[in-house]
C-alpha cells in the first residue's frame, strides 16, 4: 500500500506493520539480503515489498532495520505501536 501524500509504503504482516520511506532509500539492498521473502528492489531500485507475504522471521525483520544505512525502515507491532526505531 502506498500513501498518496508521500513516498511511504507499508506492508501489514501477521504480527507487524512495516513502513519504508522511499525518499530515504538509496538502494543499498541490505533489507533484501536480510529478509528476501519480504523486500525487493523495484524498477527504480528502491525498496518495495513482495506481494502476498503475511509472516516473516522476526529476528531477520528487526535486523533489516539495523542494516539499513539510511534509516528508511520503521516497524510497528500489531497494535500500531512503533517498536523500531
């Protein structure tokens, strides 16, 4: 899902909501390396989400935040509370 007022995209998973600020993304691809079942680099080489993903490895998901050198990833719990950063 893309927020029309900005370049923020989000993906709802079983236990988390993940948001990516594509304006910050510089195409390092470390997120893809951490969670290849969730992230892809799109045709513009910016972070995007694969379709039909409902659950990912929690440790790898959290690691994707720490590996992103520009801080473009935000992770929320299923109640909407921001847990990272």
